[in-house]
């Protein structure tokens, strides 16, 4: 799914299943490194059914880029099957989550 500018300072990215998921995350990483200034990013996981270790590594790289560039990364609408992966790996302490997309977008706006 292409990056959707939700506002001047927020990108919304609706992720799909593999192999599109990996491509979406690579695209987000590439474009975020080139953006001046880097916008905050909300990743919508509502259509994703599973993630693999490569996807988790991509998410960690995107998070690092966001932190290094002074932006925020928020993961939204995580299905239970994926939430278990975040819990098991301890990544619930690393990433910023929102229950759904409207909550994620509102939280990013309020944090600005």
C-alpha cells in the first residue's frame, strides 16, 4: 500500500499481507529517510494476519530512523494473532501502539 499523507506531518500506511508487507516496510523506510522533515508515521496492521522475523527487523529499523529523525512511529489495529508475537518477543515495551486507527491518528496529533 502506498504511503498516504494524512496531514503535513503524518503519514498513514495501511499494511497488507506478505509479500506486500515487506515491500511496504522497505518503501516506508526508504521514503522516511529522504523526507525533510520526516513525518510521524502510523502503521495500520488491520489487514495483516502474520509477521515474520524479517518484518520485525524492518519495524525496528523504521523505529530507529523515526527516533533518530525526531519523529514518532505508532502501530495501530494490531490483530490478536500478531499481538501475541509482540508480547512473546518483548516488543510491546519497544513500540508505541494504539487500539485502532482513529486513536492512533488522534494520539499522534496531540503529541505534536
